[in-house]
């Protein structure tokens, strides 16, 4: 009975880890898409000072996707 319970807990721990990773990745993807949209809008308005700051943030978020 103890083995069954610990097996179930282990399975739930794996599911939680995968779910947390998926949510984090989706959040980074959302930030990346929003950042790229903002970069496009700022470059059209020629706000290059703001583009430089935002570009660094987008590059930081993009680092999370290198493993994919």
C-alpha cells in the first residue's frame, strides 16, 4: 500500500513539474510575442532609444528558448 501511495505521489510530482515548465514556457512565449510587437511599433515611430532597452529584454526572454 505504501509503494502504491509513493508511486502516485511521484507521478503527481512529475506532472506538477511538467505543468509548471509548460506554464513558464507559455509565459515566456507571451512576453516574447508582446516584446516583438512593441519593437515593431517603436521602430515604425522611430523611437530607437526605447527600442534599445526593449531589445535587451527581448533577448533575455529569447535565451529561455535556446534549449528548444
